[in-house]
């Protein structure tokens, strides 16, 4: 039952904010992309970079991790260290990043309880740490379009398993706009518009059009 006298114009505590979340990028590496067959790999790369720039725009802490970078999977996709040039990349032997002490310590060091996670492959290197983090009390949001599996079924079934475990599926644009949430927040407005124009496809073109016709501060 709604008690109307207690209703206020306030956001839900479930929403992501720049102060309550961290973004984890897991195994966005060449070999992992080679085996990804759940969707267009160029689109996954674009979504991953868009998510990275969203985190950068709001100064959200990030963790970058690879698996077997020197022996099998290759280096992390170069666009991520370009966005975060000073960020240490944590390489692991474990498929489940949550079984790597350095990775978990890096997550703990962020001090955040909401984890936004993207990675390859969805059915292995995403689902395993997601379920592990959930089991230890974290709230987890899986960025589905910045993740990919070896097949559409593998990707979708992994998402279903994570949702059943308590994770929340999101997209990278959803994360970006949830962090902004109010177009009156001028300190991040232009950064958000830059990310949208570069990575949000037709939405970005719409912003280009609106700014050209209406003005530079046309709302998104």
C-alpha cells in the first residue's frame, strides 16, 4: 500500500549513482573476442568503450582484468587502457575472477557495494564472478551488450542464470543515463553528450541534430 503522505520526489536507492558503484571489465581480450558468437563483435567493442567512457565521465572507480594475457588470450583491448591509462590491469589464471585475491582486493578497495560488470565470455568469466559476488552480499548489474558468449544460447542462458541469482541486466547507455539522471547536472552534461555522440549510434546522431537545430545545450 502506498502512503501518499510519505511520497517524495526522491530517487530509489536501487539506482546507480557515481558514488555507489564500481565498474568491472573482465577479459575483453583478442582470443575471447575470436570465440564470441552471441552478437556482433564490433558492437560489443563499441558498447564496452561506451561503458568505459561513462565510468570515466563520472569518475566511477573501475577494475580491469585479463586472464592468461601472455600465454593464451592476448592483451586487454587497447581502447580500455586508452580511457584509463593509469589503471593497473590484473591478470589471472582463474576463469572465475572472484577466486583471484588481487582482483577481489581491487574490488574491495573501491569501497562500493554495487558492481557493474561486463566481460567475455558471459557464460564463464562473467557468470562465475557475478554469482560469487552476489553470494557475498554485493548488488550486481550485468552490462549485457558489453558482454558476449560463444553463442546466442550461451549468452542468454548465462543472463537468465545471473538474473535468477539476483543480478540486474542493464545496457551501457542505461548505465550512462542512470548516472546522469538529470539534464540540469551541468558538470557532466557535455561529457555525457560526447559519449552519446561517439558511441550511441542513431541516438547520438539525434543529439547532433538537436544541437545543430536547437542549440548546443539541447537535452539528451
